[in-house]
C-alpha cells in the first residue's frame, strides 16, 4: 500500500513586501512532504528565503515552476525557483520530447529539470476539461513523480529524492541542468 501527501504553499504574493511566509510554510510543512509553487517574484526576499528554510528543515521538497517569460534564469532569476536551496527543484516546460517550450524559462545553471507542460488536460469547475500550458502545468508532473518516489521509499530524504530525480532525467538538448524528467526511471531508481 502506497500513500503520499501534498499541499500547496504560498510564501508571498507577487509583491515581495507582502509576506505570509512563516505561517504558510509552517502550516504546509508539517503535514506535507512535497509542494508546488508558481514563480513569486523577480526579487529575492527574506520572506521567501525564510519560508524555504522552514520547509527544508521539515524535510519538504519544494517544486517551483520556473516561469513563462522565455528567459535564462542564470541571467535573470525568479524566486523561489532560483533560490539555490537543495530543497527547491525548479521546473521548465517542454512542448514535445526534447523541445523546450518557447515561452518557458530555462537555464543550464538556473533550472533543474524539464517536464511536459504544454496542452496538458486539466479539470475545471463544473466538471469540464481544458488544455493548460505553462511551467505551472509542468511543476505538478514533477511533484507527482516525487510523491510516487516518496510513497515507494517513505524514508527517503530530500537529498535522496532530489538526487535520484535529477540523476535519472534524460540528458537532451533541453537547456536545463539535468535534462527531461523520466518518471519511470526516477521511481525505479528508488526500488529496493
């Protein structure tokens, strides 16, 4: 029997000076082990850094969408994706295998992994469906993969989950640090 828990985390609004970090991180970090977040700010803030530190101490993996401006995060960072914390896994979006979406942020030193993020089917209120694109669509694919990894190996720590996910990514022409997500390989990498 496998189980996993996820929770959303809001560290601050698009305005860096408007912070809710400590309450949100503490509340989310306790029951959860993996959470996804959209880009919050172009400016590094103490509030975001503090929220990441709280989550990291609690053993929470933060999966951060890299953003949709088509820019290199090594040159023009966004946070929390560009925080540099080992608890944060930043995610770019691909359109098809081996092709990063033209609108996705990227970077061999600024983004950790790429995942499908173009025209993904999602649910809408009222029971309907629609196609959704963006790094905020790609981040949940990575989040789900980490949740499966954690369910398969409940004692795996943040470093082991991160290392396995990035080590099993397929190296390609996609301009990210590790390559394209390979969920099956990441899950098999934790098999006893």
